[in-house]
C-alpha cells in the first residue's frame, strides 16, 4: 500500500482468506499502520460521565482523564440526564427489575410498554405503534416485516444503513434516487410502476443535517400510489409545534404510512419505534423478527421514555433552547467561513475536504483543547467531504459555545486556510 490514507473500511469488505475466522491479510497490514492506528484511536473512547454537554473522557491520545465540551452526543434535548427522567427509571427498576425477561408476545409485555406505545402513537398521530429494543432493530424489522420478493423499495441514496439492511432482509428489489431529488425519485417510481412499492426517506439526514423534501415526496407518493416510510431518528421531539417531527412540521403527518423513530437521541434513552395504522401494526407483530424474537425493552428505560415524552411535549422550552443554540452556532460558524453544507437542523456538519490526515490531526488538537468533536470519515461520508459533525444540545450554555467556537476557529478554520496558502 503506497498511501494507507487512500484506503478505508470500504476496501476490505470482500474477504478471500481461506480461513473464515481470519480477516483479509491486507486488512491486517493496513489497520496496523501507525497512521491508521491513530485514526482508529479516536473510536470507542470511554466517557467517564453522562453524555451531557459537559462530560469527561479517558483520552486514547495520552490515557488521561480530560474534561470536555461534548458536541458529539445525540442528547439533543438533555433528556438523558433530566432529573425527572432519571427518577422514573429508578422507580421502575425498583418495581419491575432491570429486564423484561421475555419477548413481547410471550411474557415480556409490561403495562408500561403499553403506555409508551399509546404515547408514541398519539405523538405521531397514528392508530398504533410498536416499540423495539434497538433503533437499528426497528428499521430492519419493519421493512423485513412488510416487504417481500417482487416488491420495490425506493430509498433516498443517503438512507441509513439500518434501512438498507432491512431492505436486503426483505428480499425486495431496492432502487435509489438522488438525494432529495424529486425528478430522480419519479424516474425510480416509473421503473417500479405496477409493483408494490414503498418510498423510504429520512426526516433529517444525519451526516448533512438537511431535511427531506416531504411535500415533494408526498406529491409523487400519491401520484404513483407508493406509500411513505419516514425515518425520524433525528427529528422526533424537535420539529413540529408539539415535537411530532418533520411530518408535523410540514402538516403532512397523515400522508406518512409508517413513521419510524429512535429513542437513543432526543428521547435520551435507547430503542426504536414505528407508528402506523392499527391493522399493519398487528400484522407486523407476526413478521418483524427483531420485535417478536427480542426481549422487550428494559423496564427502567421504558419508564424513562414515558417521562421523556411527557417532559418534551408539555411545553416547547427544551426545543426552543435547542433551536436558539443551533442558530447561534450556525451564525458564528458561517461568519468564520466554515463550510456547514445545507444544514437546516440541529445537526451541523463541518466539512474539511478530502484529507484524512487533516481530519485526524485536527481531532487530536480539538481534544487536547477540551472539545469532544468526533471525525466522520469515508465511507460514512464521501471521500471528498470528510467532516466533523456538531450535534447541538439544549444544554449548551453561551460560554460553552463561545469556547468551542474559538477552538474550532483556531484549529480547523485557520488550519484549512494555512494549508491552502501557496
């Protein structure tokens, strides 16, 4: 390998090693290279406190405990550490124990599961819902449950891996339209004409922070009789007057066939859910393997999520704080010349370009200066648009944001300007 930085995990997926318990030989050579080891040293760093706006990590750079301003975690509304949410989890642990100790259809359904399911359905303006033990399992299980060989699933090209895996497991034919491009979507719908077809999009795209063109998708959905599956992992509880998500934001919740969400982000917990019409939810209970063959969600987490929905929807204070912080960050980043793409959400990319070396050297500098901002490398994003990704939280104070902005300007913005100087 002439330059290890030109390679990524995408290059080693195929394995022709005769030993099925061994990785490819060239993978071992690549991953053990010092430059690659440095890049992977930023993964899996241990947080020593809650993933709040102010946290502490055990740094893989030097093995030291370091206090950090945390702009990486998805705790958008601060609910993971909200005192009422914590209390609800503690009380549930005392009453129900730590585990549901069974799959939902066998012995794992608790009264609080039913309560949370009803709350999710109401939030999403649907008849019924299913709650999953993981967000990944929700997408995989839902698509695997309803689509079959001979059907078509049309994905936005930037759809999450869990959606793609669900499509693969379903056996359906998968087509992809250019990101947020309605002309491209219509071309794919023409290819699937006459077949059972599902359109899959995301409310907020997690790497770019832009939102889907839901009005355009709805128009084509109705024209081609192809229902919509909307992944609202990064938009539930944050968009819409009552936190219903992108569907509520556009006033089109009734046009969404299946609304998916995860409880590991704005909800502050872990798990996933789908909300849809009652007849389909009942059918999916028989065919969504990640639902009916998994232990039902943990009681403390379930009770905490009930409280999270209550806290997030009783007024708009947490959403308002998060959006105020988002505006402040964007205005200041743009003023210093940062490339934040087309973000119109609380997810703000900091695009630095094609250099993997810069991406990881900047990461180390940011961390040593007290800013926890993780690198996003190819193949998670295009190789020419490597980046950092800011996840804005309602917990950020102005002092935290100003400190972070100063560090970003010193390390990233000035670093990029210097490297472009002839």
